[in-house]
């Protein structure tokens, strides 16, 4: 089964001791049977950070993008656990690291999926993402 889950949410990036919050957009595409062997896929998370009118304050306010290759497994019929490798880019700062997430998965009918999740990308000590998302998509 192929699953396509667009995402909207709220998140925070941590860059060189600056914490910035903003809305998250993105989504994931995965393949596999979550009930049997799990799923593998790729995920995109983009945090939009509000820019200040004062340009000197924007040095610490950069948009953040995270791309993750993941393995996802459902346990206890509703709980989804996710882990993988991630690439995080905030402004000019680029890092490779690990990602972890957990959430709930609700199937509505044969195709519709609603999946609220919390996710963290641990790219480095100075470049991380934390997000709470609502994924709504389809399984083909």
C-alpha cells in the first residue's frame, strides 16, 4: 500500500541556542503494510518562521527544512512509532542526524487516514526541529 499524508502543524526550530516557533507544512509518502511489516518512506517538514521588520533580528530567524527517510510501525492497533535518518537545513546551517516520532492513526473507511503526531529531528546540538502535526491523507 502507498500512503500519502499531507501535514499541517506547529513547530519549533533550535538553531545555535535560538528557539523560533512557526507553522509547519509538508507531508510524507510511504510504502508497506503497517499492520504486518511496517512502512518505509520519506518525509518533508518545513517550518515557516515569522520575519521581523528589523533585518538585524532576522539573523536568528531562518526557515527550517527537514527531510527524513523513515521506518514506521503501528503497535496496539492505533499507536504509530516512527524513526529514521534526517537532514535538517536552517538558513545556511546543514546537519545530518536522527528522527523520532509517535502518534495515533485513525482509518476512516478504506482510504482516508487521520494521524496526529509529534516528531523530533535530532540533527545536531545546534540544529533541531520539534513539531506537533496533523496528517490527513489517503492510502492507496
